[in-house]
C-alpha cells in the first residue's frame, strides 16, 4: 500500500511540474480583413479576380503587419513611461517596422490624412502641420 501511495504522490508532483511549465497561448484573432482586401482589389483592378487561398494569404499578411506595428507602438509607449498610445507612437512604429522606402512614406502620408480628417470632423485643428512633410 505504501507503494501505491508513493506512486500517486509521484504522479501528483509530475502533474504539478507539468502545470508550471505550461505556457499561456494567445487566443486566436477573429478579426478578418477579407472584405477590405476584396474591396481594395475591386477599386484598383475592377476586372481582376482573387482566389480564396490568396485572400487567406493577404489576410495573414495584414494581421501580421498589424501585430508588429501594435507591438512596436506599445514598446514606444512603455519606454516613455506613458499609458496612452498616440498617433505619433503609431507613426514612429510605422517608420521603424517598415524601415523606409515608398511603403513607409505612403503609410505615414495616408495615416496623417486620416488623423487630420478625423480632427477636422471633430472640430479640432491639426496639432502638427509639419507631419505632412517627409
């Protein structure tokens, strides 16, 4: 009987050890950009079609890029010991993650236009006019 007791104790200890080593996994994102990918394709090339597999690949690419930008912007906020992420953090993250080039310039320009449009809609003035200059 002592042997059975030791066996159950060893099972418990191994279970405890296993429980300590289990890593938390991130919940899968249910956000999909498929509709937007298709709409942009139709705006740029109205006659062109895209397969479901290609849409899945593009969706994965957009989600990965979004996650990289969010992580970098979050890091910038933490380094400055702030609790609020601003458009300047996002702009800096875009410049750091996309590493220069035409895509970076286009992303910064379009993002700045969107922020200005929102601010004008809310009756606010743009706080920095120099953001439109590269």
